[in-house]
C-alpha cells in the first residue's frame, strides 16, 4: 500500500529559493507542477492534486519566484534557467524522473526540460502555453506592462489580470474565485513581478524548431477563449510539431484551464497519465 505524506520543501535553485509542496503517495510516480505567471502553485494547479494522489501519483507543486512561499526574483532570468530550477527541485526531492505539468509559464519551462534533459521526463501536460519567442512589437508592449506593474494600477493590477486570464463564463459561474485571484495578484511583490513578467513574456527564446526532438508522451490543453496565448498558433504549434501529441480544446475557457474547468482537466490528466503510472 502506498504511504501518503505531505511536506514543504525550500529548494535552493538558480532562480533563488523556491517553495515546493511535496504530497501524495511517497512511493508513487512523480508529477512536477509549475503554474502560470501571476499565479502561485495552488491557484493554478491546486484543484488537480487530489485526483493525482488518488491515481497514485506523488506531486511536487512549485511556487515560482515571488509567489506563494517563494522569494521574489532579484534579476531577470531565462526559461532555460527555469528548466534548470525544476531539475534542481527533482534532485532535492530525490526524484530521477517525473511528468511535468505546466500551465503557461510552467509549460514554457517544461518544454526546456524536455529538450535539455529528456531522460528525466516521463510525460508532458502543456496547458495554455507556447513554444514561440517574442517579436519586437510584443517586447515593447511587455516593457510597458512592466512599467505599469512597478508604478501601480488604480484599483490594483488583479482586476486587469482576472479580465485577461479568465473567461466570462468562468467569472460568472465561479464568482468567488475571481476576487480571490485578484487579491492574490495585488499582494505580489511588484518589483519581483515586473522582473518575472519581463523574463517570461518579453525575453523568452523560441523553441519551435526543436519540438520534433521531444519524445515524451504529450497532452496539450487549450482554452477556446484564451486571449493571452490563443490556441492558434500556440497550442497548434505544439500539437503539430511534437510527435504523437494530443490536443484538447476546452470551450468557454480562457488562460487558466486547470482552474477554470477542474473536473474536465482532471479527467483528461487521469486518462493520459493512468497508463504511465
């Protein structure tokens, strides 16, 4: 019988100390979960943990720099450094291989791990994410966004983030989550958040031409109403270029699919991971 456990780790990484919630069956296969920008691990992936544990999986839920229990970033960083940090989390937890579940920023990170250390990846779940880099015009927009974050927004940044990351349907049918999410965003360290935003949205490299090298089983999840990283071209890139990748597009969902449709995403993940466990 599997032995359940739960504990918090503070892992020293190239991004600084990261808070990681280690839970589920101690002897089960491992899933590392990394959230979206403007979100901590619990906000993005918390609704999926119980289902993974019931399936027999141990989970390592990461709070990226400046969110949850992790200290803010002190400098800009690359997505490749995020991949290195995720591997350092595995090392600290005594884990050789894991499935990587990434939402937005988490998916960008997971692609780097799959490319730099494929032997450590058992599977990929890539939700609302991209393999694309950033063009000059978007880079300028991101610099403006980071300036706004540092200066502040009347009423708080959270309401803008909620409007851009949740569908109208989600806001209407889960009325309690939107204000909680907005409050979480408003409480983030603005300097660290600006650095993370610049790093993830403005400085990330492009890995489209390397996607054919990924051999891990891959599930791609997209939101039909995702304005931040729309299905076309972002999720379509992943499904078309990663051999054997499955693409599922969820209606009335924007950028936080695992939180907006927790039951549907849980079912997708269980069906996808069950044979691998």
